[in-house]
């Protein structure tokens, strides 16, 4: 279950549809394919953005919601005191069953990959989305 102190951000179906169409296959999201809220973050702070999703989603016992996908934002942290290359924040996108099925994004969350030196191998050579909507 999400900490109710977290305020979810609405995310439009149109912005997330390209990820849902990939059926959980991760992609890197760049330039015009980025959701609007991510475009507001300076590029030097959001070096890589990866995401995946599904049109059906999967019910999560952990979140007690239908998870439609997620986003990982990697930032350059070489100048940070931790002395690692990357700082990753994870965001979870859920279907809000109470509010007309809107998509809501929760995060950022820190996981075991929050401070890492290399982008995980599972994300190497993934498709890169760069199109204009």
C-alpha cells in the first residue's frame, strides 16, 4: 500500500500509452517521448529515463492497486558524496479505480539500485522512444 502522505501525480493515458503497448518490455524514453512532467527536469539531472508497462496491468499485493507500469529516472551523481555514477528514482504508475480509471504516478521510491555505478544490464540495448506525439 502506498504511503498516503505521497501525493500522486496524474499522468495522461496518451503520455503513457507507448509504454503500455510494449507489454512490460522496457524502453528508454527520450526527447519528445518523455512525459511532460519529466521534460521540466533539466537534462543534466535526468540523463536516462527507462520505463515499461502493460495495457492490462497487474494487481500488486504490495501496493494494493493495479500497477500499469513504472519509470526509472537515472541521474548523473559522480559529483555526489556517495561516490557512485548513478542515482536512480523509481516511479510506479497505477490505475485509479476510484477516479474514473485515471493513471496516477507515485514516487520517487528508492530501492536497492538507488546508488549504483552502472546502468543494469537488463536495460542495455533497449528500444529508444524519441517520437513526437
